[in-house]
């Protein structure tokens, strides 16, 4: 996983949760990790298509739109 359980708990609490189960925390971590990884893969493809080795902000923005 790319984010910690504490980070997931913090996100849920900022969203209004008073209590967070360990299962909910873990599932949010998995979901965020999957989304972030897919976005990163798309961004890398975009930078390669543009014949660049560096992933830029514009690649990230295009990847998640």
C-alpha cells in the first residue's frame, strides 16, 4: 500500500467520521493506492508519448481527467 492507515483514518475523520473501523481504513488505503497507481501509469504513458523521460504536472492532470 502507498498510504498508511493513519492517513486513511485522518481523511475519513476530516470527512466527518467519528469512529473508523480497521477494515474501513484498510479498504480506503487499497482504493486510494489503486487509483493513484493507475493515474501514475497513465501519466508515465503520456510522458513517453511526448518523448520525455520526466513526468510533468500536465501529465498527471491529463491522467486523472
